[in-house]
């Protein structure tokens, strides 16, 4: 016996077994029933129906069913001469949610007799062909008899459920063309005839999916979209399918190696471990997405499209109809109701600027009935994407299109039949086209596009706003390209980043678009979870129409795109900022501003300033950063009018040679003339301006000036602080870029004084008006080199030249204080008062043309008068207890500065 004959024999045996079970069920009820309708979900059905009626003498005559091959015509009427039972064919039709039947080859008198006979029972012989057209012709003159659909059955409900359970249990091992128990459970309504009043006409809408009245029309969803359950009630996350997914992928690989190309065998193999319909459907979906590639050559017309299931499996390629058709066939093998849905999509070849209403639909996907309601899926889009530039298919599994929520599916898929939108209020194709293009990545990020609401938006006064709200911290980016005004094609080069101002917060993103010229633009948005590696994912596309632009000052380019505090700044250790980044920071009349970042841990910081007239060297002289344990301060100078970009980069203080990461970008607006470029901060400023982490580590504290900038209106200033370490050697140096050379080296204009109480005073006399760098250095023996502790910026506006200090020698140590004179230049032929404190000195004197000894007063200060005479220099010297030798502490120049000038 051949394989086909064996299969036919098995099918007949199974059919007889089902009929016998149903006979037992009816015999056990012992009541008269009006069988309203036995839908295909109860019995083994293919599609397209012819029905047989039977008249019997007894109420217990069972309803029998007969299966036939596809394409069979309705059977002729058959009469059994040995009994009062005859068979008659009639046609079924579903019209306006009402089931109607018409007897074939029966006169009207016979029909009237049959209606009056209460003992008449109907035997359904269901023959079907999926996708076939109804057998009743529209212009048939014979009347149709209406059979009401009965619901809310109470009597003998348990018996019916018992039958259904036995039937499903018997048929589960062989699921050839069998529908699921979920579909079977909703397919039969049985009610006692005695409980129905003769005068009562009950016509209710179908409660299940039923064939449409148009040729080839798929089943329509019956569950109201307003009663839909969310996907999370069907399964919390696709992660629960990890074992099913792994098994299906592995089985698919094995079957491919074994060259198994039969849909039935493949389905049985990959769904072997599926415990329910959802898991079996998942296994089918995974197999389709991982074993079938998109037939791009067929789509482009380079070869014949691969659509048939056999060819799709054998070649491993197919267009969208190949995916959807194979999905239907595989679902049928495991008893899952699945149909193909045709319609429009915003996929390959979609052009938003061209209307869809006048075009033919271009895509097919599937609808499946699981979990008590219809769901949508698209295995073609789940398998990957098409790179039209390289003309290749990119395998990229996309879990989004598995049982997608209809409210999200409608943004990219519009069915020809609006019923398959599965929405409470279906949308029009015009609304479908006007909606923003959201990709599958948009929804998993928990995003909401708050503005604009439509795909195409028109600028207002040359500007447009795009805002997205999010439920988590994300990194955003965007891309804007202008369309060619002649062809409408997108240009290859992107619009400069200066044409957009994007700010990102924990609540979402706001993008202010400023097109550089009138025209049409495409805007794409990208995102990823903050801190995750890899490229950002495309989430949305918009069309921007700019009729005119507003004249404005040029904005600086921003390669980091985001303005304000970066979304991931908190992870970097930055808590907040002293200024908001959504709008431009207005710079004051002085051309200076300050940006402060509050930190949760010690950080290092470097800054970058950009302006179209500012070169890199000058930009460095416009920044002064101060780093403390709790905040980062960036002092900025704006020498030109216009907009600036300030970018801040941070890394952990103890990270060593780590990478600095962008923590924020700020738009500065200098509305005034700005500063003189010659008045910038001094060159060679270090990272450590003002007191901070470095000085704290060295043991320096209680600074008289806590900021990095010290203003000296009179050209003089004293900076004091405490030094906790007696071993720390302090050095101070003054530097400046002077256009006129000073009379003395700049080292003469700074004096370092140590007191006995660990207080340190750094005195500065500015030789001329200008900006100076005061460097504080320190070292501990046995260190040979001094280490920079901090820099102060000394700004003097005094036009009067400052006097230098005396030249200091190594003997001038801790505790030595010069009280008078405070200048290092003395006039000739003059008498000068000296007051000086020298701890441990036995004798202190001033040596010029002659030696003058100073005397110690009650305050332990050495005092006296000394005459300069014609000497060119006076020396202050002392004899200490440790040595009888006299050591020079400092020297004073005797010079007539007026004559020198």
C-alpha cells in the first residue's frame, strides 16, 4: 500500500471515530436539540462547505458527517428505501452575521412539509476549501431559511464540554489540519428546542471568526477590540520563550542539514516541546525568522518571486507572501487558526511624500487566534531588514513583530480590510500616512512622541520643536538631511549640527530644529539605553518643511548633539548644574560667566570652548577650571559677540589615565562686544585653578580667596592659607604675558611669608595692569622637583606700576616677616625705617656704605633706621644661634626709579 493510500485510510478511520463519539454524545442527552451551526472549529474541516440534511423517525438519530476532497461539487439527494430517512444537500451562507441555508432540488411544498415536521433533524456533511467562495449564488430565486444563532447555553453544557474534551484528547497526537481547543471551545451553540418560543426571533451576531462573503476573504476577528487583553497578560516577556527559541533554532539547523523540506515534518519537529498554542506558535515564528531570508532579487524583479511554501522552504528565501503563506500552513499543522492579511506597510520602497490611496497594497502578514483573541505578527519583518544601498538582506531578528499590540502595529501596517486593525476605532489610510514613522525600536524604550503628532511638520518662523518623553535614562541623537528640490531625493551629506539644539533629561528629549535654508528635510531620531555599548538605534522619522528662515547669529557646531547636562552625567558623578541647558546662557556685560557642576565624588575636568572667530590657542586662554571635592567650576571669557559652545568632560579623580567623557554642553550667548582679546586668561594655566582637591591633599586649607580669580584694583593683593605639614616646602611664582618688559623679573613682584602658626601669605605687586598667573608649588624632601598645587589668576586694573619686593635668599625662612619697608627699591641718599621679625636671630643688621644694627623691641621685632647714601644695594643680614656666621636674608636695590623711567 502506498503512503498516500495509508494516509487516506488513517483519515477515514479518524473521521469514523469522531462520528462515533458524537453519536454517543447525542444519545446520552435524550432530548431534542436544534443544532444551530457546527462551525469548522468543532469537526475536522478544510474549507468550502456542502451540507446534508437527514429526516429520521426517532429523536436519537445521530448527526453524521462526511469528509470529502477539495473541489467536490454538492452531492445529489439520496433516499434510503429501507428507512424513513433521506439525505438532502443544501447550501450554507453567512450574511450580516446570520447563518442561512437553502435546500437543493426540493420543491416548495416539500420544504413546507419539512418545516412542519418537528422530528426533522439536520445532519451536516461539511466539505470545505480554505479561501473558497460560498456555494449560494446571489441571484438564486429560491428563498433562504434563517437559522438563529443561540448563545448562553445552560442545559447539558457539561455533556457538550465532555464531548469536546474527548475529541481534543483523541485528536491531539495527530494535528493534521486540526484547530486548537481554544477555537473549538467557542464554536458550538446547542439549545433545547422546547426552550425557544415559536414567536421569538433571535438573531445574534456571530461570536466567532467566520468566513466572509467575498471570494478569498479571510476570517474576520470576532472579539471586540474594546475587550482586548494586553499582551502582558498572555506572556510577561518574550524571555520566557528562551528554551522554546533555542530548541526551535537548533531543530531548524538540524533539519536543514538533513535536507528536510516538508512543512508538516518541520512543524512537528520544532513544536515538539510546545506545551500550549502560544509556545507552538512561538516555535513556528522563530523557525520562520531564522531559516527564511527575504527574496530581495525577486522583489527587485531580478528573478521570479519565491512564494510557494515548498519553494520557500527548499530555497530558504521568500517575499512577504512566502512568509505569511508558510506561517498559515505551519499553524494549521498544530491546530492554530491563522490567516493572511494583505495591506500597506511603511517598509522597503515606502515614500511618505506619495499617497497610498491610489496604489495597490504591497505587503502581507498574519493574524492568529490564541489566548481567546486575535493577534498580529509579521515574520518577514521579524527576520531582518533590507539594505537598499548595498542591495542585500540583513539578518537581524526583531522580536517586536511577534504578537504585536494592534495600537503599535498600525503605525507601520495598514490592512486592506480595516477590521484587521483590531482597533476599537479604526483609522483611515490618510491618517495612517500622516502618522510619524516609528520603528520597532521605538516601543521597547518606553517612548512617547509628544511633539509633533504628524509625520510632516512645518516650521514656525524658521523653527520647529521635536520632543520625546521617556520613562528611563536614554542617550539620544538625531540626523537631518535636506531633500533635493528637483528630485525629492535625500542628499548624502547631513545638515550641520549647528542647525539643531537638543537637550536631554531623565524625562526625555527636546530638539529645536533651525534649518539653514528653505526646503524639505528628513529628520531621524536615534537612541539607546544610557551606558550601553554599541550604536544608537533608529526610532523615528519625521518630515520637516521650511518655507522661510529667520536671520540669526550663527550657532556653533556641536558634535556631541546634546545641549545641557548629559543624560548619563549622574553615572559619571555629576549631580546637577548651576545653569539650565535647554536655553542659551546669557553672558554678562563683562564678557565672563561661570558654569558650576555639583559632583557626588571627586572628579577631574577639562573644558572646550568653540566660536566661529575663536582659534584653538585663544580658546584655551578663555577657560579656567577649578576642581574641588564637591564641585567643578568652569570660568569662561567671551572675547567676541555671538554664540559659544562650552563642552565639559570629566573622569574619576583616581582613575589615572582614564578617558574623559562628555558630561554636558552649554550654549553661551554674548550679546555685547565682549572683552579685549589681549585681556584673556594668562597662558599655560593648569587644571588646578584656585583651591581644590590638589591643595587639600597637600595639607593646605583656609584660603583667603576660595575662587580661582583674584581681582587687585590697586595692583596689590595678599593670599593667605594654612599649611598643616611642617615638612612641605612652598614656592610661589608669578607669570604673565606683558607687552612691555618690566624693570625687574616677575619673581621680584611676589613675596612668600611663613609665620610660626603655619600661616602662609603670598603677597603680589602687579608691575602693570593686566592678567597674571600666580602658581603655588610644593614639595616634601627628598623630592627634588616642586609639584603644582594650584594657580591663581591675578587681574590688575591699576595703571600705576607696582614696586618690586626685595630679593629673598634661602636664609629667609619660616617665621621671617618683613614689616617695613615693603618695597625692594630704595631711593638714594635717604633714611629708611626697617622693621623685621627674624626668629632665633642673635643679631640683625642692615649693611650698606656702613652697617646699621637693628634692635629688638618688646614685640620681638627688630627695628632701626638705615641710610642708603650712595650705595647701590642694602643687605639685610642676621646672625643665628646655630651659627656665628652672618647670613644675608634679602637685598634692597638703591635706585632712583623716576630717573630710570
